[in-house]
C-alpha cells in the first residue's frame, strides 16, 4: 500500500512540474480585442489630403459618377416678344443710322459764301424716341461745312446769311434703311453737296424793247430773248404759243 501511494504522489508531482514549465515557456502577447496605448499607423499621402480637405470644408474630388440631367427633360422656351418690342427693335435697326453730311454754300456766280449760318435738323424715330436733334454751325472761308456725330432717320438743312437767299429748295437727305439705296444719301467728303445762295444786288434797271414781230401759226412755241430783243430757236426769257380755231385763217400784213 505504501509503495502505491508513493507512486501516485510522485506522478502528481511530475504533472504539476510539467504544467509549471509549460506556463513559464508561453509568450506574453496582447490578447485579441484588448485596448492598448500604441499609436495608430501613419496615414498615407492620399488619406491625409482627403482628411485635410474634409476638415477645411473644401470639396473632395472622387471617382464617383456625377449625376447628369436627362436629355429627355423638357426645355423652357424663351418668352415671345410683343409686337411693340419687335417694332422698336426694327426701327432701331433701320432708322438709327449715322448721319454724316458734307456741304458747300456758293452764290449765283459760283463764289463761296463764307460765315453763313447752317441750321440742321436730324429726324429721330428709333422706337425709343421720336423727335429732332437741332444743329447750328457756320460755313468756313471756302463755304464748306460738315455735319457728323448724330444718328437718325433723315437730315434737313437751311442756310442763311444777310444779303442772301437760299436758291436750292431740296435740302432733305434720307439715311434710313427703310428707303432704297438709290434714295439714301451717300456722303462724300471729296464731293460735297453744293447749296446755291442768291446774292441780292438791288433792283436792276429796266430795258425797254420797242419791236414788232409777225407770228406765223405753227405747232411750236416761239422763244424770246428779252435782253437781246429777238426771237431765238430755244431758251430765251419768254415762250409764246399761238392757237386758233380750226378753219379760221387770218391773212393780214
């Protein structure tokens, strides 16, 4: 009995010693899921940049596809223009033209009329304003004058100077594109429009004519030159046309 008890005690002791040795040799590692004070691994360059953008509130560019509007979405049509708006645009495009005019004032002898007053009126009708812009200037020593820097539909001019009257009557010039090209004024600085002025020289002495003329009936007018005191084939100062009843013939010397 004593030998068996000694054997079992010896066996238990051997087992205990083996357990102690095994526990002493096991590595001391951190158990799974345990919290540690070790610092996290440093972030990569891309992750650091994205993190900085998020903290600064800047937009982050990603490879995610962006949402695009559907091509089948209905398009909003622009509002239609009213008739008044269309008319204003049309008048502005056709009647609001640059007004440029080159002119020259001369008398009945072809001499320039210097220091004459040129009064101009630019007609305006561009859909926004209807009226006239007034112009006033003087001719130079050569009778020349220029009008520019205005926009409008047409230009009318009148030239005046003491001792003169304006002889030219048609002094309205059209610039509007509503007129045909042949009717619009085409300014040329090298070819100014000549406006004739009549220089007053007082009354001319009358010239008496004491002549007798015999007219033969003809289907043509008779022309008289009062200065020369004779009948001329064409021109002259007076044109006389004779007429008589059919079948009546007067033959008097």
